[in-house]
C-alpha cells in the first residue's frame, strides 16, 4: 500500500516540457518505500543536465510531502548511454552518414501526416541536388502503434539482416524505409509501454544500415507522447515540419502539440496545410470544405512559414490505397507539383 502511495505521488510530476506525468510516460521502472526511504529508479534516454536536475528536484519535493517518507533516493539508468558507450555524454546522436534529419509531426490524427511524409520523401528522392545528383532519402516510420508507411509506399518486404544487430532498410521508389509494419504480422496489435517504444526507436536509429543520406524524414505518430520524446532524446533533429488541416479543431491541437518541439529546442522548418481546398476541374474554382487559413494561423503563431497548401484530392487517396504515391503515379498532377516544389526548396536548403 505504501509503494502504491509512492507511485500515486509520482503521477503528479510531469516530464519537463510535457503535460504527461512520468509514470504514464513509462520512465519510472521502480518506486518503493523501504524503512521510510522512498527509492525511485528512472529509465531515461537523455543526459540533459537541466532535465535530470528538474526531475530530481520535483521527485524529492513531491515525495517528502508523503507522510511516511523521511528521505528519497533516486537512481537514473540511461539506456541509450548503456548501449552507446561512445556517445561521449551527448543527450542526442547525429548519425554519421546522414546530413539532415527532419521530423514530420501533427497535433492530431487524421490530417494526412503520413501521406505527406511519403509523398515528400518520394519527391525528394526524385529531385536533384545543386550538384545535379539525386537526393539520397530515408523514411523512418515511428508511428509504432499504427504504422501506415508500408501501405502508402506499396511495400511489405521484410528488412534483411546484414550482420548481428544490423539490418538493411527496404528500398522503394528510391526511398530507404523502415517501419514496425515491416517487422510484425499485419494482424498483430502493438501493445507497448514507453521504454519499449524508446528501445525500438533507438534500434531504428542505430541498428539500421542507412548508409549515406542527404535527408532522413521521420514520420511521427500524432500528438505528444513516448515516440516524440524518444526521438528528441535519441536523435539530433535539424527541424520539424508541422502538418495540419484548415479547421479550427485541427490547427488548435497542432499549435499546442508543436509547442513541445519549441521546449525541446527543435526548430520549426514550417507548416504544411493538408486537405486545404477542393478545385473544380472545369471551372478551377476552389471550395474550402474544412475552412480556410488554418495553416497560415499556425505558421504565424509559431513564427515560421507556411510551406505548402495541399488540396483535398481523390487521386491522393487512391494513390495511398494502391501503394503508389501521387508524386510517382501522377507526377504532372497539380498536387504532385506542389510536393515537388516543396521538395525542391528543401533540397536547396539542405544542400546549401
């Protein structure tokens, strides 16, 4: 019962920069009361001194308010450091052969974030750099619970094992990709807690032979949870692109979710407004079924730029259903041109 009191008290403590408590995040591996001393073990993948000190102070202050507690002992286990002894104390790692790492994020589900990530990755792979070489592009699907990248990319091939603890990503449409959807059976649900998600993302980063890439895109799950926190702790991100739809419910949530990256010191690269409008193929008149201007509002609020307004098109949906991204299946389509225009701008920026 006393141990339960310790856990309940820890649920009052939020992880720095997040609204979720440290227990639901899955980083509390042990919490017991022994001879009036509260012993707490944390499993983290960060060595950021400010975060560690913040957590220690919050835990001590909170637990000392529990009647049965007269002292607090805190043990911190850094999983990523244990597996990467050459990390030299850095809280994140920069993968050697990868020039730029960009996260694709959204505040809520259903805004087409994965569709945007897939089409942007394929468009980047078809776009030449300033030195007239095609971009080498990777796509890491970190939506562990609902991986949709294999379906959108039309590829279910299992990654091959190169050597012990190293696998080769799958290649399709010129994009190297890895996804939990390629590693588990299609019908098997993924029911994992925080530490297991962190472990998977660490392995996607360290145990996949990405080779030399100009850009690695990371498709995050919606919201602000374990995967987002793990990515921020494990990888040195060069920036994040926020995907939203125009309606108020979507861009309000996206705005709040985006603030997480600001607290983690990850720069915004811009906002993409998806399902922005519908265009009459004959009159070219635009209608706005989900409202108008939401992406611009978020961009202005975050003090960043509106990168693109992607229309709501049946062809985009059909491409995803058949595993042929619209930029591949219909490169001359107006939506494809929007993606290629964005890819060209990003290509110029990452190669400069």
